[in-house]
């Protein structure tokens, strides 16, 4: 999926509105900058191998760090998997 489309259609889901992707980038990088740098280096070297899990509720369910890495690296696309329904 094009990164721009993902960012426009899906929210981070971490804290709910008005939490934005800009907030998510700052939060995840501030929490553990070394982890984020390592992930970014891995994605540059190997590409994104695990898809980002998108929920039917318009939120990213899994893969927040990968999305943030894609934003910071300027990656054009991310592999995604769209969940069919909300878990019970």
C-alpha cells in the first residue's frame, strides 16, 4: 500500500483522536531512539518483511514502529494486511 494512502486512511490508534502520525513519530522515537534507529537500518538493508496489520476500525493494529520508520526513511510503500473484523 502506498505510505501516503495508509497515513490518510488509518490512524495510529495508540491514544485515539486527536493523536496524529506526527505525535506517533515523536512518541516512538522519544521512547526508544536506539530501537527505532536499529529498525530503520534493518528496513533499509532487508526491506519491510512483515506486513503492517490494519484494522477495519481505521487504526493500525500492529506495526506502528514500521510505519514510523517508513515515514522517517521516506519509503513509498509498505506491505499491509487488513484484518477482516474487530477481535472479540
